[in-house]
């Protein structure tokens, strides 16, 4: 379960591209979900789970604000408490600066032990860790 959460976190923050939904998959190539061009997050069954807005606001499927992503990659909860960071080079860290994983330019998602745990295409450094910190899937 922890790896699934890490995968989704990394993929959502890095996924997002012009005009089309980007899919993210686990290491067995099973579809976990999609991020649409407007930031809508959907699971593998196409159920709307939430949305990441251009201003960094993150809302759940009931449109309740659950967090925010600062321009510098800092991820915050709805009370503005810092949860962690996502750097421009793809490294995801928790609030204690512990490295959780990475996503490489080729789309490979790796855990902290450098094991490949999934893939993502169309990398955009804005959305890398959202699903991990907010467990939208």
C-alpha cells in the first residue's frame, strides 16, 4: 500500500501535459489513474477523486480544500502545515526531509531504495507528490 501511495504521489505531481489526460501505472503496468489537462484526478474506474488547480489549490472529490502546492514545490495541508517537498529534479521528501522517492526524466518512478515501482509520462514538476500526501487514490 505504501508503494502505491508513493507511486501515485510522484506521478500526479509530475504528470500533466497539454490537452490530454496523462495516465500513471504501477510496476505491473496496471492503470492507477489519470490526471486530465484541467488538473482533474480520476482513478482507474474513471471516478473523479479530486482536482489540482493552476494556483496550487488541491480539492477532493467533494470540492473541499485539502491542501496546496507552493510554487517552490512545498506541499501544505488545508491548515497551511508543511507536509513535504517536491524538488524540480524529481526528489520527493517528507516534512522531516526524509527522501521518499524520485521520478526520472524518462518517467520511471523509484522508491527510496531505487527500486522501480511505476511509470508516468509527460512529466510536469508541478504535480509530483499530490496523491501521496493527500491519498486521493
